[in-house]
């Protein structure tokens, strides 16, 4: 299998298995069952050559039986995971998340390999997908997730329940993770413009099953804690001001930086933006800043005032999202009406008697 899966299948005329994969007990590599059996037949009987995809008698059942006798582990594609498998995967995920929050090195590949020994013949890619599913659940709960596992929804119903149960049972651990991610540490990367990245795209909104969202401890709401962390917010604003200085200098308009106004500092919150910068002598750039130590896809809070101002200011409004702040910072921008870029969900109400 040194060719890789795609080239191996193409060379011998096989398609990808739809129902089963097998795992080599020596290497841990996951392979397409019929292709492995057919090519192995050609190695054993070189005068006859490999079997073609339709050259089997007895179909997949015969292939799987033979490969099982040879010591291969059988992987059933698409089969729902058991409660024990899901619990083990959730526990492994939080071990990695704890290490990431503490700034400790860890290997996703090694975790994946070790976890698969506890599972019922799951493939490397299926474990990675499950980890991405966990990220999606955590993001929906307002909790941080591992940067390397982009949230992907459509998980089996057992997974959200298992994640939520884990959070409620291990509140001290989850609290430690969230506390560690609130640490304010100035990034070492001062290249500024090199920190620019493309913003995440707004994905199609899929209505998830009702969860225990309202029962989760409020102290774990990561987006809310980001918003309330004034030290992190202020450090992010200072970083963006230096970013603006570099941007204007590179545009040949360094003199405009002298007119920049740190509005949230001079006037306070509630204006609808944090920093007044410029495109040219006449055109303003109204910057609202959201800073987090979390990943690019982390959710953030937007006030009614900020949303309204983004519509009023139009092309002159920019939301600057500074992510992974303590790890060197990454920045993306969203211009104009925020409702065109993100999904918005109301989460609070003002109560009155008239």
C-alpha cells in the first residue's frame, strides 16, 4: 500500500469499499477489502494474476471471512458507534484539549492510533471525523475546541449527550481548560500583515436536535467569557492599532495613523465600533474588534448596537476577528453588514413592565 489508497485501487481496477474496510494487524493501515483479497490472490498465484472486482464467488461475505481468518480486523463503514466507543473518544478529545489549553505538546496522530486500539475496528479517518463532530458540539455549547479539528455537524444523537454528560461530570477539568484559555499573553509574532488569513465561510445552517444547551453551566460559556475579559480585549485592541499603523504605512499613508482614534478607550463602549481608522483622507474605516485565544471558527458575541451600526456604516464597517492571540495571532476581517457573513442567534432579552 505504498502507492496510497487511490493509486492502488486505480492500478488494480477496484472502487472504494462501500460497506467494509480491513486493518492490517502489523501496520494498522486501513484497506479496501476486495482489493486486498484480489491482489493477494495474484501474489499467491502469479500465473493467474490478481482477481478482478467481479471475480469473487460468494461476494463480500466470503472475502470478509477469509480476511478475518488471516488476522485482519473488520471495519464496518457507517455503523453507529457504541456508547463505550463514544465515551472513550470524548475522554481522549478532552485530554488533547486540556494539553492545548495548557500549552503542552501532543500528537493528534498518536492519540488517534492509541484510541483506535479501544474501538471496534474504526479507521483513522472515522476517528478524525468523530473528533470534528465533538468540536461542533462544543462550539454549539459555547465552549472552546481543539484548533486542529474544524467543527463538523451531523453526528449521531449519542454524541451530544455524551459530550454534555462529560462536561457536567468533569466541571473542574472543563473550568481549568476555559481558565487557561483566558490567559492574556502578548503574541511574539509582530509581522502583523503576515497574520492576515481568509475568514471562515458561512456554512449552510442545519437544524440540530434539541440539546441541553440551557442547562450547561454559564461559567463555561467561552464566547461570553471572551467578551467579558477586558484584559484580553484591551491587549487585542493594542495589537490591532499597531496592525493599522503597519497597514497605513504600507499604503503610503502613514500620516493618517496620527488621526486614528481608539474610540473604546477615549469614549467607552456602546458606540458600535472600537477603533476609528482610515482608507484615505475622506473615507473612514470603523473597526469593531473581537479577540480570542480560540481558533478561527470560534463563535463570538455581537451586540444589537454593533449589528445595527454594521448595517448603517456599510462598506466602511469592518469587524476584525483576532484569533489564537496568545499563540502568535491570526486576523481575518468581515466588511459591511455582519448579517451577510455570520449566522445570528438571539441569546438575551431585556425585561421590563412597559
